[in-house]
């Protein structure tokens, strides 16, 4: 079975990587177009400047930053609220924000109830 070729808004990986940031923003949904037409925040500008210099493995708190073509192939460390989660960005992540790939909450796993949780556990000798 042949693997389906990736495309975002009719553009393949090579075409997306060759787009400038302004051209890529035109492909985004209206929510992100409005955000970026107002301009990047100071922290986002700092991050993008580091990526333009060719730095890899950059730490950031910008969880709401949309994945841009300049990030393809880079490793970013996105803050989860407690630690930095490593995210390797590829073209298939286009149209998403960084925070989606660095979960800020851990899954909750429940086990059996503890002592004192039920009336029957009161009979348990200690």
C-alpha cells in the first residue's frame, strides 16, 4: 500500500519549505492571519531570530506560536509549565501550534482506593 503524500493547502513539503513567512501566513486560517498581521510578540521575534541564525535545540515559552517553515527540521524545547519538552518539527506539523506537541498535563491513572476511602476499609487493622 502506497503512502499518501503530505500536502498542506495544496502545497507539498518542498513548496512549503521554500515559502517566506509572509507567504506562509496567507495559507493559514483567519485566526492566525489576524494574529500575525498584528505582528509577532517580542519573545516570538527572539525565537525566530535564533532560528534564522541556524540555531538548533532552542528553548522557548511560546506555546501559542504557529509552526512556520523556518522551523522545519529543527529541534525546539517547549516549556510545559514544569520542564521543557523536546519537539522535533517537521512539515506535517504545519497548521498547528507548538503547545500541541508539548502536553502540559500528565495523564491521570487511578488505582484501587486507599485506606479510609470506603466504609469497608475501616475494618482493616493497622
